[in-house]
C-alpha cells in the first residue's frame, strides 16, 4: 500500500513539473506568433517626399504621394504608396505639410486653385491654405492634419502619420 501511494505521488509530481516546464516555451511561442496582432508597427518616422525645388515660392500647395516600406503583420513590402501630403512654402519661405486625408470621413482632399482652398468631395468640407476649417457649417471636426517637416540634403522630409477620422482630437491611427 505504501509503495503504490509513493508511486502515485511521484507520477503526479512528474506531471505537474513537466506541465509547468512546458508552459514557458509554449507561452513564448504563442506570444511570438500573435505579436503582430497586438499592435501596428510604428511608421511615424521621417520619409523623403520631394526635392526642395518641388515646393516653389508661390504659396500654392502641391500634392505628393508618400512612399515608404509598408509593414503589416508578417509582411514587409518596400517602397509602397502609404498616403499623400500637400506641401507649400508659406509667406516666410518655410515648408508646411498637410496630410491629404480629410479629418471628417477619411477621403482625399482636393486643392481648388481657382478658390485658393481645399475641398473634401465626400461631404464638401472646405479648408484654408493653412488647413484651418473654412466654413462654420463644415462637418469636419478639426482642421487638416499638419505634419512635421525637415529640410535636409536638398530634400523635403515629412514625418508621415495618419490620424483617426471623425474625432475632434488629433489621434494617430
């Protein structure tokens, strides 16, 4: 009777210790497998958008497609179009960048040269040259999203980010 109880305790202890030892590698494997699902890769770094001479001194915004490496879950695709920006030189000669996406519904905004303003064709939101909301009846909850700009090596670099549409706060998407 004593021997069978001892064998049972040994077997039970072996199962418990073996199960605990197996949990560590299984847990690490699951964490590595599910890691891309926990959050997106930060793509908020500066991206070269255009040569400096592409933004003339006429204060007129010009639209540029932003190309960067696109990372999504397990895939990395180099040099893909990830969005668009409007670049212009202000009255002081400094470069300003606006995300080309409307903060209301996420559609692309057009520049109307004849009216010197931006227009979202989805819900007719109008924006001034600096991105401010131009119409008090506009459904846009905030101005167009400004982006950080650096000029280096004869090129314009923009810290490209997309922001959540439909909210008053500028929240990275």
